[in-house]
C-alpha cells in the first residue's frame, strides 16, 4: 500500500484532549479521530489493527466451540423490562423512542437479546450446551468518557454467551474460555493477570477479569508476581506487602491495570427472568444455566498501544500491526525509485504486507519520524548507499541496530 494514497494524517504534537499514552499516540499516528466525547472514527491504519484483533478473537472463539451471530444494536425496552434492567441500569443506558412512541435503547450488552433467541429455539437437553458470540458495537453513556479507547461511550466488543444443562457443565466451559482468552491476549502481545473480581446482580459467584498492568490503568489489582494470584482491589482480602495467600512465597503488591476481558457465571438468573427451560433426559423441565464472556476489542487495541510504546511512538506486535513492514525510499533519483518499486513488488508477491512511503516531498527525517511513530514491526530503507550494494537496510522497530541485507534475505526475515 502506498503511503501517498492512504489517509494517514500524522501529527507532530500531542492533541490537547489526550490524557494517556495510547490516546496521544493513536491520534498522532493517524489511527483514530475524535467525533464526540467517547466516540471515535477509525481511520485506515487503525481499522486494519481492529480487523486483525477481531480475526484472532474469532479463531480462538471458534476453537472453543462458539458460533458467531450478529445481533441488533437497537433493542426493544420489553426485553430489558423482563429482567428489570430497564429501571436498574441507570443513565448509562441510552434510551430512545421510535416514530410510534415505542421505547428502545442502544445495546450496552446483549444478555436479554440472546436469551430471548435461545428461549424461542432451544427445547431439549440434546441442544445443549450452546455457545453464541458476536463482535459488535456497543454504547454506554459513561458520565465521563476519557483516556481515548480505554474508556469510550461507543466501543467494539466481543460478547459470548453460553447455555448449559448444569452448573458443572457451565464451569467446565468457563475454564475452556479462560484458556481461549489467554491465547487471544498472548497472540496480541499482552501479558494478562487472571483476576478475581466482584459479582453482580446477575452472577452466581465472583467473576474474573483479565488485567494488563499499566500505570494509567483505572483498576487497582492486588498481585503476586511469583504465582500470578490476583484480586481486584474492590474485593481483595489481602494487602500490599503481605505474603501471598496462594503460594506463600511471593509478596503481594498493588498495581494499576487495564481490564481487557471478563467472564461471568450467570447461573439461572436470566433463565428465571425469561422462563428459559429445557426438557432433561427424564422429560422434566429445568432452568438453563448461563455464562457470559466479554472482550473489549477497541479497548484491547488501546491497551496494546499503552504498554507497547517508547519515546518515539508505537511498537506493534507482528500479529496485529497494520502492515508487517514500512518501506522508505530516501531520495528522488529514478534508478533509486525503480529499485524501491522492485523491492515493494517482490515483497507483495511474497505475501508480505508493506506500507511503502513513496512521498517525494517529505524529508528523510520526517519519514523516519513517521515510521517510528506508526510503529510497524520492521523498517526497510532504500537509499543511494543501499542501491550501490544492491541491498536494503532493515531494522526491527524494537531494536536499535539496522543491517544491510540482500532482497532474498529480507524476505526470509519478514516471513
């Protein structure tokens, strides 16, 4: 892809409204632009990252036996009234009326909708377990949207809902999703802590969060680095500085963290509200047991930038980077341009995604600054110095030293 043909409006200065590193860098790198408080446009580079994150999530959800669906964002009030959440949810639920004066809301989550589907379609134990997920836009009218994608009002989310014939089967699948989530976050280049957290009105026990350590994180987590024991500060029974209650050898410390995922054992509370029952093997009706599992897709993108950056810009992991390589041509000589075009064409033919900075009116210093800011895993430079040797200069974004290599070796490095 040619830089000159893409919408990549990089900025030299931090935007005034940005509060955290990820917000500053994503705005400066031309990944996102603010439309309103907590609502963002995703520009081409940013949306390429989102799609790669979504693909990783889909692969792991599919491996975990979940089926993808897509549910409406505009939801009728009647479903929310069945669970009582129409009144309980508060001002975060954005309510609206249609032309017939019927009440609706913008979906902040979809337990009601998916439970209604299963109530209509599932009748027998033979149809259970059933695991349905979607990747979709949500809206929660946060009182103070801040920190860019880390706390927005409109956001992208993967929400999975599981339906079971027993609580034992729910917790069997709960463990499977935990493993799947570990794989998702690892593939996205993040280290997460599996953190016990408070339950809610519609859970049967405490829940679990997947937390990424970051100084800017809004959550406080009591953590043992030795064994990974972690509790959200809201429910913590331990204090910083005391021995770990799990491994006895580590010491508890308090960290700030960003929640990127959560899993909830819902039990039968939604089933009771919707009278969701199935016929067991004896022909008797029982309540379906449910679980709910979320990943903040757009927040995940923000968290990656928040913890994977340096003083110059973003340092993308290869798995979710907009492109694998950033190719820079330094100089306007025709032979140099022809050589650079040949490098670009060869990489594309070999299946290596490349952002080719072909801009003729930009200095070498500006091109280097943009490459560091945008943060592709590899920077490839073609210049007069490399041309005479019929080589290119290649450098990993997270390393200091560059080296000269032949094109064939470059392809091996990038693939």
